[in-house]
C-alpha cells in the first residue's frame, strides 16, 4: 500500500481518501510515505486540532473542535505538496 500511495502522490492526485478498520496501521503508512518522500505531514483530530507532525511537530493555529480552521489552513497553503490526515 505504501508504494501505491507514493505513486498516487507523484502522479499529481490532489485528494485521496483512505478508509481502514486499522487506523493505526493506515496512519503509519502515511507517515512512512511522508518521510520517504520528504513532504510535510499534518494530522487533525477533533481533540488536538491540526498539527504538523513531520518533519517537526509544530502547531498550525487550527485549534481543536470543528474542522473549518484546519481546512482553511489547507487552503492558505495553496494545496502545496503535503499529507493531511483527518481522523
């Protein structure tokens, strides 16, 4: 699955949806892809808000709660290459 994900990103796929019964494994694969491709990884959850988790863990200003602030952050980045995980 890692190679397929990387191929989709390299081919210019703008949005991907990954559904899994094993959330931890799915997130581990996305993290591995971000590390190997050297692109930023952002993770959002309703309890933590949006945080950049790779290459360094930093806040984004998108606080916990509703996803609107996190989606606004994505728009401000003009869809530059990166992984965004919404849990």
